[in-house]
């Protein structure tokens, strides 16, 4: 199968293609078009030409288009899950869950499209402001470049395209090179749903070459990026005065306080640490357990992790499959070995076979080790002990990242203390930091990014606030 670019409402051939391989079986799935700079330029032109039409489209029509996309996903949910599973090596169970969330995201986008509005402004609150009627409106920002990562290839596209279309913008979408098919599938759904030609364009190829064209083009008004901090920083520093939102990585932590019910908590933490091989931006990487319960916790945790099944992502019962690339397997091994050489205890895993890194549990890891202070993005978790809640909060905050954090506690004061003091975008009390539903505000502080997603919040980022003031005689 040859996958062409999607520009201006039609497929467009180009001169070169790359082989997309299944990360687990290494079989070729499709040949994917590599966009040249003039293809990217054509996509931006198409989006620019369509911008006025989208801005003029009534909100109920934008809402209907988004609702139809959700409907097509519902009809083809199994096919969509297979696409994700094959190109991302995401276990089918997790891929199905992603499709269900993608449906919700487009439904929320459809609802938000109908309620974008401003507010009245009390101009007479300032001397000289009297005699005026003023209000704000939210207008579409124009052409938005959306750059997405491999790990949630449908739902993270939805978190950008959904609110962008809800707000009346147009989009040039650049999906991750490993997961282009999920994005092209969504473009097809939008086309079938009646989105005007050029309102959504998909270009594939190397992130740096396409990225550089998108970042520099004056017709693009905003870049919404989800991916690694290195690329996010590059985009921010090179995109001039464009609006930029960045959803970046983390080394998320969870605190487990004394006296919590371990039978309930441990399976949740195992899910948070190992879903999709730990390749989730809010995967649990660091677990801080009260010293009174640490030994019991470690023993029970390891027993629970041993239940995870590794294998082909297309098998119904697989929990853990191949990492996204061989390079990531090698890097993970190196980081784990370094931590062990520095004194960490290896309780489970630590190696790989057939591209699958075994679920790995380390204990007593120094915070300066890469498995702790860098984002590992692999099925590796470490467990350290704490004595007081102050110490636990300090340990969580001792990070250059700050996306979400979780705390399990029976002490309301500890919960409130954590809520106030944790330096993150979201605090989950009695829940794992990996928890997300698609309408909640979501985003990070520090190196985890800037701006918020969650459809309503993304719509705010993707609109310009305009003030209108009437001076009355
Ligand atoms: P990545 O390597 O940064 O790639 C993300 C996207 O950026 C891809 O489409 C990539 O294209 C593109 N890209 C690469 N270099 C670029 C450049 N110079 N200019 C413009 N675009 C460029 O990230 P990834 O490995 O796909 O995803 C994993 C990362 O995403 C992790 O750090 C994870 O935490 C983060 N993430 C964050 C969130 C969140 O909401 N906070 C959610 C999910 C993932 P190519 O694929 O062609 O290189």
C-alpha cells in the first residue's frame, strides 16, 4: 500500500516514500509519502485559502462535522484500533481504549464548537470608561500547524484537530513518522463528514525538515506541539511570534502514604507504570512509598507486575509489546545498567528480547540516575522510601518536569498538603498521575510544557480574544 499526502481535499503523490514497519514484527505495513518543502508549502496554501470559509462557517455546522467524525470512528472502531496497534505496537486492549477516548474527544469538540463565546466588560469600572457597552468575542486564529507524537496517534491528533476545527481554524497536521496511518484515517473521516477542502491537510516525512518549513512560514499563526522537550524547546525558540503550545514529557511520580489499602492501590500503580510499555507522557516512573509499608509494597508490587503478559500487540491478552524502536531498547538497557552499577537494586526485568523490554522494577535509586531524573519512556519503574510527607513532596518536586503527580493517602491533610505544594499541572489525589479524561485541563509546568489541552482549554488557546466597545451618546 502506498500512502499519499493529503492536501487541499485530495491525495497528492510525491517523489519519495519511506517504508513504515511494524515495530514488533518488523514487517512493512505501507510506503509513506515524504513531503518535500513545496508539498508542505502547498498544504499551508490550502489551509490558508480555506481559512476564510472555516471562519465563516456557523458553529452548528462545525459541530455537526465533528459529531460525524465521532460517528465514523464508532462504526470503524475495530479497524482503527488495528491501525494503531500495527503502526505503534500498542497492545490491542490499549489501542481499543485509545479509540474510545478519541471518540469522546471529538464529541467534546462538537459540544465545545456550539458554546464558544465571550463576556461583557464593565468599562465604567474605570473613570473615563462610562457610557460604553463592551464585550469580547473569540475569533479563530487562522492556520494552525499541529505536530503530534507516536504514542497516542489518534487521540493526540484529536486533541489538536478537534478543538482547532471546533473554533473555525484550519490545520496542517504533521504526525509522527512511525504513526502516519492513524492521521490519514482521520483526514478521510473529516472529508467524508463534509469538512471543506483544505481545512485539514496531512503531511508526512522527517520532523525536522517539515517542522522547519512550518515554523518559519508567516501564514501559520499557531503551532500546537506534543512530543519531546528537546523538539518543543527548538520549536519555541525558532517560531518567532507565533502562538505556541507545548505538551512535553515527564518522569511522573506517585506517593503511597502509610496505611493505604495496598490491594487496591498496587494494581492501579502497575497499570500507570506499564500501560503501553511505559510510553505514556504521564507513565509512573517514580514511586515513593512510606517506609512503614515499603517492604510489603515492593513484594506485592512485584507479584502484580509478574502477571503482565508480553508478546504480539495484536494478541488479545498482550499487556506489553515492543518498544517503538531498537534504539529505545538499547537506551533503556543502558540507563538501567547505569542505575544498577550506581547501587540500585534490580528486583525484576532489566533486559529485552525481540524488541520487548521486560517490565522492570528497581528499588533505592539515586535521584541523579537517568532512570529517575530523565524521562525513560519504557516499562521501567523505581520504588524509593520516605519518612514524612514533606520529604515525599520534595522528592516528587526534585524534577525538571511537572506534568501530573498522584498521591494515595487516607489523611486529608496530606492530600491537601500535596495539592498545594506539588509543582505540576495536575494533582491526582487517591489516583495515579496517569489518569486523564479528555475534557479536563491537561498540561505541564517546568520542562513539561506550556499551555493546556482538554478540548475547552485548547479552544481558548486556539482563538483570539477580540474586544468590541460601543460608545453610547
Ligand atoms: P518527538 O520525537 O519529539 O516527536 C514528536 C513530533 O515532532 C513528531 O511528529 C516528530 O516527527 C516531530 N519532530 C521531530 N523533530 C522536529 C523538529 N525539529 N521540528 C518539528 N517537529 C519535529 O516525540 P515522540 O518520540 O514522537 O513522542 C514521545 C514524547 O512525547 C515524550 O517525550 C512524551 O512524554 C511526549 N508526549 C507528551 C504528551 C503530553 O501531552 N504532555 C503526550 C504524549 C507524548 P518525526 O516522527 O518525523 O521525527
